[in-house]
């Protein structure tokens, strides 16, 4: 007779589409029951891709049927719907980005840690998971998202409501100062001009209805960051760091800033975590390793994952074809997708200011 332990072990071979982790380690499998040769269990998850549920059901049933003694398998799919925000979290202004369900700020305490690269690949990973996504490049002094996403030309104006139309590539709507300024001219603006530009991106761009807005903040913890975090009703923030002690010190400053303005910190991402030689497979921890995880544990916030160094990350950003699009099979691309999945699960399992809807049930026999 099969046992529940055997069922869970078999389901560890079933991976969530597009991710490297299995559905058991993600915590998606619930209510495993064994009655003689009959097995039933529930898979609970969130997605907007209609094909994911059917694929998981097929793969799960096949994995469990391979267990000796199993004759009948019942898979119950429990698909959680997207929740709309019930209130304006974090003291943001009502009406700003009101068509966007979840607004996630990506920040770093200092420059040079790959914050914009993480923002780009996180946006594309959310898109790959079936969500509608916008990417707001709020890094006024160093706008780069237009290059990373391979967007050329100038944004158009919708004449009906005189709003700027965001530009789009790889399925992600984007607005960046780099789309409306000369790329060879440095941005030398004082604070009020910076905030005026950010205000326009928030209120005068026709973002429409989106599941997620990823906001690529300027590095550091200055006035622009504080003002933006107070103005936008943020769902949460992601802090990007590298393993070095100096970067971790700055990451703690960034985390303290979000706590000051009551924005939930969704977690820390350790970028440039290690390097795997493409020839011999040896792993080298160039900047040290594990500092991001230790910092997350020390400060009591989730550790979202570590992204290895890969030349394809740089090449993809320079050519407008980010690694999660150009080389989805590489470890760095997998890491970005898993970070995105963790963020989605965390938000939809009960982020502050969000309500829970009734689950949709689908029974597969």
C-alpha cells in the first residue's frame, strides 16, 4: 500500500512550469490522502496562465501513478485569484497608479550592485509567470531601462486625454527619462526638477490596468527616494545588494529608510553572488558569499535569492535582450524567475492592505 510520504517524494519530481524548484518545496501540495490504492491531494497556487494548472495536474498524476500499488489518482487544483488592493498602503496618495494592483520598488543603498538589471529581469520574470507588468525607470540620473529592454524611438501622446503612452518590448510597458532625453547629455537637475519628472511619470503616463509595477529607484536613500516612497502607495520593496560588507552596510540603510516610511520590505536579493566557470564548472565566490542571507536573517526580512555572475547578464542588458528572455535555461535566469515567484507568493499569501478572495476550484480526475 502506498504511503503519504511516497506521494510527496514522487511529487518532488514535478516542477512548476518555468521554475527550477518542485511543487512540494514551494509549499503548493496540500491535503495528501491515501485510501488503499486511491490517492488524492490538492495543489494550491496563483497564476493567470490557464495552461499551468492543466500541466501541473497531468505531471502530478503521472508522477503518483508511477508509485507501486496506486490505481486511482485525484488531483484537486486550487487556484487563488489575484487580489485587488483594499486600501492605500504605506501612506501613499490615492489615485496614483490606481490601475496597478501591486507596486514594487527595487532599491539599493549604493550604486553598482545591479539594481537596474534586477529590476529588468524581475519584470520579465513576472511577465513570464503570466502577469501584466509595467516598469517605471525612476533612476532619473542614470536611466537605463530603455537600453536594457531594447526600446528605441520616442513615446507618443494619446490625444484624447493628452497622456503619454508607455513604450513596450518583451511584453513589459516601460517609461524612462532615457526615452525623452538625449542619451549623450547628462541629467544635471536640482531636486524640484527631478520630482517634477517623477510626478509626470506617475500621473501623466497612461499605464492602464496592470498586475505589477516594478519601480527602479535611484541608488541611495536621498530626497528623491523618500519622496517617491511617500507619494506612491507601494505594496513593498526589494533591496538589492552584493556580498561585500560595504554593500551590506548600505543595504541596511536602504531597509531602514523603507521602515521609516512604513513600506513593507519583501526581501533582499544578493546579486553577483558567485561565478561558475563555463569550462570546468568550478564555483568561485569573487566578492565573498552569503552576506545577503545573513543580513536578511539579522534584520528579520526574507532572503529572496542569490543571482550568480554571468557574462550573459551583461550582454543581454547591453543588447536589449535580457538573460531571462535570451538564455532562460541559465542559472542566473532561473534565479530571477524563482525570486519573482517568491515575491508573488509572499504578496498573495497576505501582504498588508490586501484582501483575500474566494478560491476557484477545479477538479481533475
